[in-house]
C-alpha cells in the first residue's frame, strides 16, 4: 500500500525548503537585490572619483587625457579589484561556515589565509623569479592543506562548542602565522610578508589585477552548487541519505575556498573578517538557504569592501590607510558583537 502523501521523509522536506522562496516572495527578493546592486554600482562610481589625482567628471567630460589615463590605468582596475575580491571572499566565508557548521569561522579565522601566505613565502624563498601564477598555485596548495587540517582537527574535538570552533581556528592560524613570521625574519622578508598580510588596493593597476576574475568564476561555481552545500551543512549522514556524495561536496568546497583565498592574498593581500561579517548579516535577514543567500552575500561583500576602501582613502587624506587595516578594526568589533550575541542566545 502506498504511503500517504503527507507522510514525507525529512529529506524531502529539506529539499523542498532548499528549493527557494515562493514566487511572490521571490519577486520581492529579486527587486530588493536589484536595488542593492544599483547601490553597489553607485559606490563603485564614487570610488573611481576618490583619490589624490585629479579625476573628476568635468575633467573627463572635457576630454582631459591625463584624467582618462588615470581612470583607465588605476581607478577602474582598482574598483574592479575591490568588487571582485569583496564578492569572492564573502562567498568563500559563507561556504566555509556551512562546511564547518559554525557561524564564526571564515578563511582568515581558520588558518586558510595564513597557510596561503606561508605558501607564497616558500615559493618566494625557493624560486624568487617564479611568475605570479606559480606563486598562486603554491599558495592554493598550502591553503587547501591548511583548511583540510582545520577540518580534521574540528572533527576530532570531543565537543563541538559554538565558541570553541573559532578559537581553535584562531589558534591554528596563529601557529601557522608564527612559523611564517619566523622564516620571513630569517630570510629578511618581513616587509614583503606585511604586503601579503594586510589587504591593500593602492598598488592595483591595469595588468596586475586580472587574476581576480578567477575568483569571480569560483563564486559562480559556488552559486551553482549552492543546494549541495546547503544539504552538506546538515551533516554527513543526512547528505548520504539524500543520495549526495558528502566527501565530494566537501572537497569541492575546500577547493573553492582555498583558491579564492590564495588568489586574493597573492593579488591584493589578506582581507580579514569579510567572510565572517557579511554571511552572518545575510543569514540573519534571509535565513540559511544558500541559493538565496549567495547573491546577497556577493552584493553585501562588494559594497562593504567599497565602503572600507573609500574610508581608507579619505580618513587621512591625502594619505591612504590600507583597506585591510580598516576592515580589521570593523571586523574585530563585529566579531565580538556576534560572539556576545551568541552567548546571550545560549543563556
């Protein structure tokens, strides 16, 4: 005898929930997302006119060749780099949180960024003349190994406490960063190491940011596989019961997170706390459906980095504060707020 129509297994209910919002809500969500994207475009246009060099709308309309050259060579590439890096790192943080099943982890708090930096240091010492693609490849391998090490340690914790997981990640990242700093000191590369540890878009020029289009493609892959990551975030047994390969999904997530971290660190340096703040804000507003959350995470990530970059260029005008420093201050404060909020919720 056939089972009643209402007696559906939990797996089918989960897939139905992951399918997305109802048509009316989906239309409203699309309109809001389009408005948010327009706001990010407005910030990007504003970003191209902020700086010491005279690049203004009247100068561009008058056909000033110097203004157009600065716009093409510096301002436009920098703005594109900010948008691409912000989008990809935020999406990587969202995927990382689902993989670890914890809201307080992201590549810069689990040792992924530190491992990528160690990989760049290794290839710099071993082959100083190596091309940028080679450095990116080695950094990707080290980032993959560091992320896998964190997940292996996480799986062996006797109790997976909400606050214990990020602390373990921070300690692991601290150990890796200490090893990197020691060898950078021994080989007189501390100044070079600082360029990788602090995100800075001031050196982005045409011909030096194009690798960031790779992370845009990886963010698209993350969106395509969104439903798989949503189900994988519910655990290995649940994922297997649905007929999905849990390990293959986790490997895909590892590759996406590691490649994004390595490419961004190699190109512009570390962008801390972005993958922590933005996914948590999106989750509070839109829930845990990854397919719906990825576009909002991408838009919020790009907008957040644009705002921090504009602040960094204006707070000490005509000097510039690296965007990584601005984001460290904002991100650390937001991290503490999220931890205290989680503690109050548990109480």
